[in-house]
C-alpha cells in the first residue's frame, strides 16, 4: 500500500517542481550586455595647446587654452580640436644662456624666464569635464608647418621675399585678433626692463603623465577596417618619438616615429591604427659651422610595424618628408627629396645695408637730435633716449656702428643655424612605390 502511494506522488512532485522552476525562470531578469570597454589616451602622449588669453609669467597663474591638434585612438577620434584646456603655470625656470646673452646685446636686461605649464582639466564639447595630469613647456609661438621651397634664390629674389614677408607680417598684425598684445610685444622689445608675459597664441606641448580615461559617449564611432593594406601611396601623419639634430646626428643613425592619426584608404577605411611605429635612418647630417654655414639633415622612413607583422619582419616602405613642423627662428626649408636645411636669415643682405646707411646718416651735422635718436637703432629704446638726452653725434654714431657690427657678425661670421627637431615634432610622410 505504501509503495502504491509513493508511485502516485512522483508525478505530483514532478509537476510541482516544473511549476516552481518556471516561476523562477519568469522572475529572473534577462541577461544584460557587457558594458563597453572604457577608452583612454595613453601616458606620454602630447596634447598640443594654444593659450587663448595673455597671462603674467608667475608661478600659480591660471591659464585657459584650447587643443589645436586632435587626439586619436587606434581607430577613432578621442579629443577633437578646440577642446578647452585649463591649468596653472607650475614653474618659471631661467631661459638658456644663449637667449639671455642675445637679449642683453639687444638692450634687454630683463632676467628672462620660461614657463612650465601644468594642465589639470579638459572640457569636452559636450560639457563634460575630465581631470588630467599633463605638463609641458613652450614650443615657441612661431612654430609653423613649412612646405618645400626652391633650393636656390638670387639675391634680388631674397630681398623681395624679405620685403614681402615684412609687409605680410604688418598686415597680419593689423588684422590679428590679439593685435593689442602684438603692440605690447613690440613695445616691450624696445625696453631695457619689462614685465614678462605668456602671450595669447603661444603654443606648448603638455605630455600626459597618466592615462586619460574618456567616456565612450563622447568619442566618435570606430572606423571600419579595410580589406587590405596598401603602403605604396598616401600620406601618413606621424610624430618623432625622440629628438634629432644636425649637431649630433650621424649618417646611419636610427629615426623612430609613430602615427598620430589612423592611416586610412580613399574610402575612409582603417588600414593602420594610430600609434603604429615607423622606423627610418639618417641619410645625411652636417652640423652648422662658423661664417654662417648652416646645418643640413636628411632622413627617411624604410619600415613600419604593421599589426600583421608583429611576429614577423617589419613591412618595407618608401617614405619621405613632405612637411614637418619647425622653429621659424631656424629658417628651415624642405627640398624636393625630403631633406631639411637651415637657410641664412631673410635679412642677411638688406639689414646690414640699411643699418650701415643709418650709421652714415648719424654722422651728418645737419641731422639734429631727433634724427640722431632714430639713426642710433641697435640697442632698443636705451640708445634713442641716451642719444637724444646727450645731444651727441658721437653717441649716435657709436650706437649705429654697434648695430651694424652686430648685424654683420650674426649674419656672416657667427655659427649658422642647426637643423633640430625635438621629440613629438609632427610631420607628413608621403608613401611611394619602390
């Protein structure tokens, strides 16, 4: 009897178990998709920033600027150009000895200092504020991206080019949004002692000391992958991972760089991610010498570590410079083969002639005090004030002769400019077939 009751209870128990498990299955929520992986800009990546408001060169002064170059991840845009940057001036070390000496020779006795700026926050276009830890120094507001120039110019063409450049500079200053700052800079350059400023429009590279994590919602969509990789045409945007200079480089020295933007085909499909290493070598290096003989430097890129070649030999490429960022003070030119060289100063011929003519005019007995003050150009406002106060033709002639001698020495006798590119210098590399 007990056995029969047990057999009847089995179906009832099974039915109850099924109902119970079904109820539990209905109560359990559906599985949630995994959250997207966070995006980040790695440490040591530079943020190129332009200061938008002039500030005093003092430790602790806050600043505001904007990104002038976008920052990419391996397959997408992470930080667009125009992103607001905020921070403080963290230190003000003394300028290098050469800068201080040249300033004193020009009549500027200010104890010149350079700013070290720390970026503490980025504000994305969406309004999201991101804490950041990045520190950098000034790159010189005159940093430009230059293109190839003719290798040889006649003296007349150079003089015309200098005059045209001066006219263009005056035009740009008159129409610049920071023209009041430009006027102050001109005034300060004539004073023997003046306040120091970090002028609006100055640029600097802030190097990330820690990875910068970004919200996925503020990043662009990833680029689709290309079916194949073609490294026989196109232009790559890259940056040097270490500095190179004609002063120390030797033929055969390695040159390394990384892509700063994903390399895409004509359809916009990804062929190589940002951060892909490029490897090259120095073909020619000649340091600057006395008598204004300038330096030369030529380097090319021969291989690239494509993702498919991580466990194999790097893929060969033929890459030469089509443009690169350089300091305007070095007056660097790029030839048709991708070589770089420092050219003589634009005013090499005209400036000494003008100063010599002014020196001769200062000896004229009919010059008068005002004219003597003008002709004593070469030591800033100090020379003009001293000359006009002393009312001495000899003082005027002395200052004018000093200016002429200084101009001739710098342009014809002193050592020429070196060709140097610091780490993180950006460049464009044209690819071609073998």
